[in-house]
C-alpha cells in the first residue's frame, strides 16, 4: 500500500521537477 502511494507521489514529483 505504501509503495503504491510512494510511486504515485514520485510520478507527481517527477512531473513537477521536469
């Protein structure tokens, strides 16, 4: 469950980072 959330946040952060 935590991993799923972490991946989702990572994708969101990556989008903002780019």
